């Protein structure tokens, strides 16, 4: 599966990255970072840790929806959005593990 990172710059100067699937669907999005360098460093950290299943901490939110934290050691790199079921979350993790090492980054100004 080929995907890519979209690096969004906001009018405030902050940046956020999104991981996009081959069909341009957003698989996940990061928090905002104060500058491009910190957002690019976060993408690099994400790439290093997204391919290993043991970096995904699987959780259930109040209300019963599933989500995960992607971790580097004890540090949470990214918190996913909520999924309707555990199997859906598992499918998302598998897709992210495949697409998350992409070297392609597209800059988008909003």
C-alpha cells in the first residue's frame, strides 16, 4: 500500500501532518507543531516506530469506542481517532504499519 504524508501549514505558522492512504483518505493526523522542523522531526519519529506492533497501545474509550496510542518507549507519539470496533482498529493499524514509512511528503498551505 502506498501512502504519503501531507504537511499542513496554518496561517498561524503552525504545522500538522496527516498520513494519507493510496486513495487520499486521511488515516491519521497529528497534533499541531509550532514549526516545520518540529513537524518533520515528528514524521521521522513516526516512521521509525509505526512498523512495530508492540509500539501500538490499544485502548477503549469511555463509551466503548476503540483507539490506539503510538508510542516510542513511554512517550506517546500520536493518539488515533476513535474506531467503531476493535477489528476496525486492527485493520487501521495494519494499514498504517504499511503506509507509515512513506518518504513522500506534500506541503499544503491552509
